[in-house]
C-alpha cells in the first residue's frame, strides 16, 4: 500500500475515533473544573489535532490543495454545535444558520444531477469510448481545476455509459482484464445492499430534522446504484483497452489513467511481490503483480473519481494475461512504424 493511501486511511481512522470518543466524553454541562478541562481537551482535539493531522496526511503527504482545510474545520464546527454543552454550543450557531442554504444547495445539486443525467444519456448513445478520455483530451493542457471539473462532469455520463450495456456496445475491445475484486458478482451484490441500507439509514436520520433534506439526500445516495453497476461492468469487461493514442487503465471506476502510448518507455513482464513496490501505484488483486509499465514522463492517475490526482512514474499491474498487453503494444508500434 502506498504511503499516500496509508496516510488517508490513518487520518480517517483518527477522525472517526476522535469524534466518537469526543461525543461520548463531552460533558452535558460545565459544573466542575474537571468538566471544563475535559471540554478543553476535546475542543483541542477537534480544532487543533484533527486540522494538523489533516494538513499533514492529506495536504502535505497527499499533495492536495490547502483550501481543502475548510473541510475539517467545517466538520469540527458541526460536531461542536451538535455535542457541546448549550452555553458553549451557541457559539457555533452559525452552523445551524446554514440549514436552509444547505437544503437549497442539495436541491440545486439534485436538479443539476437530473439535468446532467438527461444530457449524458443523450450524449453517450453514440460514444465509442469512456467519456472521461474525451474530457482529458480536451482539458489536459489547461489548469488543474479545469481538468478536475471536466472529469467530474464526465463522471455521470460515464456511469450510465457503462451501467447500460446498449450504450457501451461500441466500446473498444479490452486487451485483457485486470484482476479486480469489483469484477466479482458477489461484490456487486454486497455493494448494492450496502447502498440501499445507506439510503434507508440516511432518510431515518434526517427525517426528524427535515423531511425535504431526508428525501434529497436519500435520492442522491440512490444514484450510486447506477455507479455500482457501472463499476462492476467496467471492472469485468473494460479494465484495460486502447482508445485512439491512449492506453486506458481502470482501477475499477474509482481510479483511472489514460496513458499516452508515446510516453510508455517500456514494459517489464515478470512476477513481482507487491511489498517490493509498496510506495508505487499497484493495480490488481493478489500478492503479486505480473507486469510493470514505466513512463518517459509522469502520467496522471485520477483517484477518488478524479478528485485526487497524482503524478505517476510507473504502474504495476496484475493482469489475467500479461502477454496480450505485450502483443498489443508491439502491434501498435508496428502500425505506427508502417
């Protein structure tokens, strides 16, 4: 596991433990010095420890933008507003003021998603490849924000493109498949069940606060059903293929690379233990990889549905048939030479 992924998981665990213990130990009233001391320690965890951990694990190690620090401060303020004693919690009342703007934003998002879905369904009928590839080709020479936004907008048409077999009937044939857990049928059933459970749970948690917000959030979560089906079909049928002058590598639907073929320095076949390359990008299940791809120039790896972009110098793959990739690259080189 790469260092960036380890630190993301580390921060997530720290945040979950800190908030859970903090809410449990927060005094209901400040009646003694011990209560004040306890609240002071909890506040320090929320507004000092967690932001510092977020800065180090996500911003520094993960190489993300500094403005994302707003995420952790907003989360800490929300937890403080909901769990601190009343005479302290009112200082965080501004979070409550955001109630109706938040509902308004959710409603706008809902309408935007509906419009995007309709527009995406119209566009993907005749698409011959992943819509994300077109987004990268159009915006790769512009700034990072434009590319991230283009990738995000292309994600919804991508979900429908892969979820409905008729839409992807003109898709380029896969060279071979990457050994991915999400290609298994039982994994799809498990994820669909979890999504339905999340829909029901979110509705029950929010309905007493706002029925409208509960309906909106539950419906947004339900859209993940399409993405989960797309994730399965993409992993099973289209994890590795050629499209125009790019080799497309899909780490399920969550991670994506569109590699310029001209920037592939060479391919190194052979079994390699994953622990020998734990700080490098590894795609595929199992204890070993069976082919390594080294680049002339760093290539973009779009993790987290395109919102966590990294520069990658090489990638280790566990393929069902690595020889087919070598043959495809040789044929591609021969075609260019001709």
